């Protein structure tokens, strides 16, 4: 088997007196969607910040695309992209201008063509010349992810990418993430939403108490629990299913009258 895209061993990090990461271990295969699941304050964002070279660990070994995060941070940065919890856009610039700015900073050839291609891919062409601060939450997130693809990074970190989005926009982001992975991009996704991990992840790691306490596919994690007791009940739709059905999106069937 080829080397993993991401390899983390014995990762440790403390802030003042608080020990956040207490020896975290996991690998992410190339082209995989790997979900890091944990409650608020579990250390998910800290892991992403360390892997993306924004902060230094107190201990451990981290390799991304065969580059050592501590010894070869510049090579790591050339191989990755990061989309944080909040869209990193310049609100004064238009969507196209945001994309062109990043393309120029990353030294890609023909920034205008790169921007136009991404606007088409992410269904933002009609809003291309609108200021980014006028975009909806879902549009901002799509633009943010589009910006993260400039330069064709091998690994993308998505830190709680659907936080604050409505159900419709969340599904749009999910579709984008699936498309990226199908094209061979390795994705490390952090989330609090169980459904998000269930919908997207090839494998899931549960972070708790500063350590990874379990890793596996959804099927493997389900096998850790006793068989469910079979009961016949009337299933009621969730509010999210009702909402999506009413607006005519996936997830429900409401007949028009």
C-alpha cells in the first residue's frame, strides 16, 4: 500500500495549563474523505491548525504528502489548502476578483481563466461581478472552497465547513466535497454534525479527551454496538426533511396540490 496522504503519530499540544491533544494517532489515505468527529473544544481545529502549519505541536510526528510538517513547512503548504469555519473572503472584492487575487498569489498561469472556470464549476457565474459581502452564506462557502482549489492541492482541510449554513446550502457543500474526493483529492473534514460525517466520510475518527478513541468506517463503528432491537413504529419526518421537501430539494416528497 502507498504511503498515506496524512500521517499523524503521538501528536501533543497544550495551551498554558490545558493539555488539548494527548497523543493523537491517525492516517488518511490518498483520495479519502476522513472525518474527524468531536464535540466543541475537543481539539479538532487545533489538529487542523497544526497540520496546516499555522501552529506548532509540542510533540509528535506529522507527515503530509511525504513532507515533514516541522522540517518542511513550505513544501507542506504547497501541497495543501485550508477552508476554515468562516469564509476567508474579501467582501469589498467581487467573486471573480477574490479568485483572481488568490490565483495571482499562488503564481498560477492565466488567473482570469482559472477564475472563470471555477465560477462555472461552482455555479457562481451570475454572481461573478457582485461584491462578495452581498453573497448568501451558501454562496460565500462555495466561493471559499473554490478559492481553496486554486493550484490543485493534493490535500484539503475543511474545518466545520457547513457551520451556520441552512439545510439547502449544506447539501450543496456536501455535493462539492464528494466531487472533490471522486477526483482524487484527499479531504480531512472536521465536524460536529453526525449526519455530515455519515453522509460524506469514507472513514470516521472520534476525538475525545485529547485522543482518538475509535476509527473506522461507519459500518465498522456500528458493529461496536449491540444489535438494535427491532420495533415497528411510524416514522415521523424531521424538520429538515420537511423543509427540504417544501422547497423542492432532496430529502423528502411533498405532493403539490
